[in-house]
């Protein structure tokens, strides 16, 4: 029986012990078909038709000043984007990996339109979350492919085992803030870089300290990723001023069937993107410390 906060709801798609072991061994684990084609297709079509989300998507600069497009949100709502991060498959599996109750930190759509040069420079996520007030690296992201992602259209790349480096200071790197270039060269010599080649609906769970990046989209196809990040409740930021949107907020865990049943009010057009409406902040929108792009 479901309780008011959804605590009685359990996922239909629990990760196996071997998948969780892979996460801690490699810093990530890929889960094929985490979203079904039926579930991911409405989002894919919405992004294909409206890739700028009616002009709301901010452009942020990579290290060379080229534009990357990303838009974020935190709150639960009645839309597709407002429900997907709160499904049991997201909450339960994040909690199973981290070993503690979790809450939704933020979600983002990262969009690469065809033949766009912008890229995400090498970085870890936790160094930015650390500066926002989180003590522990008990945080992860579940990235789901909305389109097919491969080398040609700028798929995400992870460095296997790099989470074991711990938190590494990030520095100004051209127009961006990214992983220390001197250390990066040594890390890439010693550890394997793995392209995240994903079909629509495939997901990659990765640790907050896993080093990752993505290249330009050199194809005729879009490349869209849905990132949902989670923090343990006990790790809520100790900083309060300016971090209200990242502090723990009670939520309702939803059954895994909500997207399958199309139990949502809309996808992009009805969704509220508060980060954009609060005024653009590179730290808020992307947590990377990127500047506004020279080329939008």
C-alpha cells in the first residue's frame, strides 16, 4: 500500500549486486534499457521539435568559447520532467548504491544540436558540489540517453576508475573551469577512457568524482542527455544562503509506471525551469563554473 510520501512504492527495476559492485569498481555502470522506448520517445520527440525550449536554454562556454546548451531544474511537478527524476527506479537505485536515503539534487537536459562545435571539458561533478556545501562525495548522476549517443555526435566519455582519485581541484581553463590540466595529462596516460555509446533509454550511473567529458557533435543528428543527480539526505549542504534550491526537500516517490501510463501534464512546454527564470548563473545551471558562451 502506498503511503502519502510514496515510501511504500518500490522500483520494478532494481540494480543487481554485481551492477552496484561495478559502479564502485569502475566509477560507473551502464544499464541498457533503463527507460523503455515507449517511455523515452515522447521526450525525444519534444526535444527534436523544440531544441531550444522556446529560447529558454542558456548557452555556456567551453574552454575555447564555443557554446554548449544545458537547462536545469530541481522541483517535482506534474510534467514529464517534473516526474521522471522522482520515479522509484531513480530514487531506489540511487539509494541502493549510496547506502543512504537520497533526494533529488537537480536534473538537466544537455543538448547538442547537429554540427555544433561546443564540448564539455574534462571535469568531476563533486568539486562543484563541494563548494556548494556538501561534505561528502556521496552523490551520483543517472544519465539517460534521449537520442542515440556515439562518438560522431559527441557522446559522453568517462575515465574508468577515476573516482578513486578523490576530489581534484579544478582550475580556469580557457573560458571554462575544468580538471587540472597538468593532472589530466597524467590521469589519461594511466587510466582507460570509455565512450558512453548508448541507445535511447540506456542509462549510465556515475560517481560524483568520476572524470567525464564530451566532444563536438559532428553529425547530422542531435545528441540529448537527461541527467538526474542525487545526494544523500544527511549530506544536504551546510551552506544555506544561496543553496536553498539544493537543500533537502521532502518529495513523493512515484511508481515506475508514470511515464509508461503517460501520467503527466506536458513535457517541455508546460515545464517550469526556475534556474533560468531566477537569472542565468553558470554555477546554478551547469555547476561547472562556465561563462556565458561567446557564440550562442
